[in-house]
């Protein structure tokens, strides 16, 4: 049996929920996450779920592996 390699990419898109006193505070928290100052799991009440998933397989990259 032969072995083959192929390039592919997976994308998971999440929707997150969290708690904040105001919309301004919520925006500040998200900006801190974006800037790497805090992790999203540090935000109070953080919950999320996978909202979308896609798989892109490129048949043109199929090559045998020696």
C-alpha cells in the first residue's frame, strides 16, 4: 500500500458570550484579548460554541510519499 500527502485547511468559527457592566467595558475587554493582554478565558462568564466549520482539501497537491 502506498502513502500519499495532501494539503488541506480547517477553519472553525466560534461565537462567544461574556459578561460586562457596559458595552464600553465589553469593548475594552475584547480589545485586550485582541492585543494579547489577556486571554479570552480570563473574561468573566466566557462561554462559546462552534458556529461554523469548513474543510478545504486541495486535490492538486496530492503527491506520493517515498
